[in-house]
């Protein structure tokens, strides 16, 4: 997914993942446990070989433990964990235990199948665990058995602004990162969260998931089908990112739900429906209105509409079924990306109030046309 990183971020300041901060804090704590002294700066090795250095934000020694903390700097990325204090408490472990991990206050615990870690494990992902183990190995003088407890100040409150609750990660945030570096405005982290949501739904045995472009359409689709929270995928603008993962990780029934503007963009062939990728083409929308039976003067009004929402209001005023036509065209775009006979695809189009204004029926995504609503 590195290719998916937005080029706009190239001149912005990069930051460090929670995994990198946890590794640096663990190394400093382990060094203090071994020598009695905390370092002024602590270096860690990232998966790509870089070696950043960090100053400690807190340090503490006690009977049989040492604790160090690093303040996470996410650079210019609007990360909810920016400024969080990531702490590691290191103790000697039982002989032969190796490095074991505990979730301290503010770090979540996995409770559902389908994630990179089994239920009951602290939500410290595999790459950060490897980084922590490597960091400790650099200062442990041959000792191998340590207990590492990662905690995050106010982590439980921060987690309320993440998808952890929906994924079944309870009690705090996750310690994440695959490169150790935060790329500002990278779409990779969002797409990875989409993938994990699909993994959790599959592991729970669900046969129907819904990916929505926003909160209104998500709640409306959930109510329309009576779906559980696990079935809801926070797809956002990344329709293609969700569908391409589903090709190799199928779920029998998939609903794509969105507002009129984003579903119009999908109907016009855009699999990334963010506004910066371009606006919906009102002239193309007017052509769809003509194909749906609109008179020439009304087609001209659609072309001159202020927004897609305005165009839909105009269509509603004369009873023109524009939403169903847009849903059908959006289905064709999405089905082309999915193209899997074992997955039935449905499109739901909602207005700003969450009212259904267009839909298709569930149709195998290798078909050329959707079934009519």
C-alpha cells in the first residue's frame, strides 16, 4: 500500500508510529533496569533500517522494574494519538519465557477473531513487537527473559476516536505501525483498517457486510438491513480499496452505501470518491437524467444545478427516478472492480437525511447488469 500514499504529503513533516515510540520507551526502560541509569537519548532501528533518536518524556525506577515514556510526534498528520504519552514498564521475566507483552492502562486487548493477534492478547501488533524485541536485544547483555507492559496516558479516551471498539479491541488504543514512520495524510492506515474490519467480520462468520462512505449512510444502511456493528465497514472514500480486498477475502453479500454525491462519482467510474479526486460531472448526470426520461428543459436545469444534491432535489420534484439509475451505474463500476461470482453486490443511495433515494438488488458481481430494485 505504499503506492497509495498521497503525493501531497511529500513536503509535510513525517512522524513516528506508536510502535516506534513503544520500542524506544522499552529500550530505555530495559537499559535502566540493567544499569540503573536512563539514557539521555534512545535510538531504535526501524524496519527500513533508519535509526531515529528520542528524548524521554518520563522515567521511573522501582523495585524490580523500570519505566520510560515517549511523547508521540505524528509530524503533520492529524493522528488522534499525536501528543500521546507512550510508556513501557520492563521487568525481568520467568526463566525461559522470552519477551512477554502485557496491556497496561490505555492499551486495548483483543477480544475477537480475525485480527493479527488472537483474543486475549494485548493489542500490540506483530511489527511493533519485533521492534520492541530488537530494541531490548541491543541493551540486554545476553538476557532474554523480560516482561514488557505498554501503557498510554488517556489511551482509553483516545480509543473512542478510533475503530477499536468496532473491531473488538477493548480498553484502549492499539500499538501499531509497519514501517515505524507516520506519512502525513497517508491513506494506507485507513485502508488497513478497512481490511481488518473485513477480517473480523469473516472470522465472526458474517455473510453480509456494508461499506459506507460516511456516518449518515452507514447508520441508514445498518437500519435498512438490521446489521450488527461488526458488519459495518468504515469504507470512507476508498471504495476500490475495500472491493479489491474482498476479491481475495470474500463475503457472500456486500452492500455499498453512500450519499448522492459520492455515489454519483462512483457511477461515473471513480473508485476513490474523495472530493479532491474531482467533482461529480453534472453534465454526465444530466445525460443520465435524459436517459431516465427527462425532458430537454429539465436536462438543462440539471446541468446548471449548483451541486449533485441540488440536482437530486430537482429530480425528486418531478418524480424522476434518478437515484435508481445512479445506483445501477455505480453497481457496474463497483462490480467491475469486484468481479467475483461468489459475492452478491448491492448499492444503496441516501440523501443527507438518510432517506433511501436509489438502490439495486443484490446481484452476483460477475454479472454485466444489476437486478432492478
